C-alpha cells in the first residue's frame, strides 16, 4: 500500500508526505570532512561536555523534494502534534481545491487506502474530500485518537509502516542527508547550534531540492534481471537459461531404470 502511495498517489491528485523524528543528537564531536587550511587539520578536544540533546522534526514531500524541518529539545506528543497541525494547515492552504465527488465515490476513495492495513483508522459518516496521504512510523503516539481524527477531518489519510518496516519511510533518507551536511566534522557546544545547523541546511536544500522516486531505474534493472533468471528447487540457486527437462514419460523412465524390454 505504501509503495502504491509513492508511485501512484500524486498522479491521482493526492499529495503524499512522510514524517519522522531524527535524533537525539548529542553535543559531541562528529566525525567527517571539513574545510581546513592545508597542513592545519581540525582537532577535536579529547574531552567534551554532554550539554543536552536535540531532535529534528521532519516533514518530507518526495514528489518535489521539499522538506520542512524544525529542531526541538523535546519530542513529546504535546510538541509534535501542534507542529504537525501547523505544518499541514500551511500545506493544505497551498494545495488545489478539492474536487467535488458524490459521497459514495468519496468514501470508496478513502476505503482504497485502508486496504491491507492491520488496524485501519475508523472513518466518520461525514467524510471530507481526500486530499493527501501521510506516511508515518508505527508508533503509539502517532495513533492518538485526537490527532488521527484531526487528520481525517482535514482530508489526510495516515498510512502506518509495518513493524520493522521503517525503511518504507522516505524521511529516513532525507534525514541522513541533512545530518551529514549539518554535523559531519562539527563539534556543537549546545543543542541550539545543532538545531540552527539543521534548519539552515534544510533551507539550503529547499532552494534546489531533489525529488525522490520509489525504486527508480536501479530497482527496474533488478526486476528485469530477476525475470531473466530461472529458479531451481531446493535452494536459492538460479540459472540464466532453463534446464532441459527429460521428455520420457514416467513409464519409460521406469522401464529404462529397470532395463526392461518394451
């Protein structure tokens, strides 16, 4: 279902976003490259003070590559949920007007994205037009009834990744890129510096964002390669060409093994 959301939802006019929280990031030296004068490498102190941590709230739109980032020192539901509502209010205001559909067609559209979910959120009788999808990790805080109700009432369908399936969340990828650009080779002295660097890097990214595509050309090549292989029983072995099968009938094989006359 999540793969279908990445590949098809935008073509049907549904804005697909992913959300995740990165961190905690400590105030310690981070390994990595940095610009320094030749012969004067950067040196980190052998002692450092753990001066608190920072977490990064991320809302990512793979189709355009745009990312919304806010740094916090605490990531409870009381912090995350108001931030999400504010961000989504801005996103929905920028989306085209929802198309007018009859109630039955609109409900059927919502039901499509509930298919295959282990515990799909319940839908109210009076459904707003479906306008966006939100791909989320399977955390209890993400299933808070008040937050889920707010999303649905605003035309947003939450899709939860399965347990152990956080790799389905593209926010994981953009967060790795931002972390590398913000912290590699740095030694933050306080959480405020970490937050500032992440937000600055996100602003720079958004000036020339790179759209993300699920699978892409490399996955298509792997799929074509698998189609050209022929699986063999008993193990994971395969061949590039089919194994020639014996054309003898069962009776002929039995007679041949017993060397019986015809």
